[in-house]
C-alpha cells in the first residue's frame, strides 16, 4: 500500500475492501484464463459490493443506500 508518510490511515478503506474482495471472491477460485476475465470479475464484484451486498455495520443497507441515507439525514 502507498500512503503519505505518517498517514497510514489514508489507505484503511481500500485495504479493507481488498481484504473482503480476496476472502469473498478469490479464495478457492481457479486461476483466470486471462486478464480480461479477471478485470470483468472484479468489476462485477465492485458493483455487487456497492449495490447489493448488505452489512451489519451499515444497518442492513448496501454501501450506496447507507451513503444516501447519511446524506439526507
């Protein structure tokens, strides 16, 4: 990870996302046929993560729903 010197928390959200991506999507999968297939799978997962995956931390809402809820509150 690359953060500014002395600001390790800059990367916390991205590090958290990649940890979840690796544990939920990539564990146990065979190697991808090519880089295009890998990119498509990651793009599909990002859409799933933002618009479909609910979390207890966000009161059972998706990240997009939670952000919209917070913006209107």
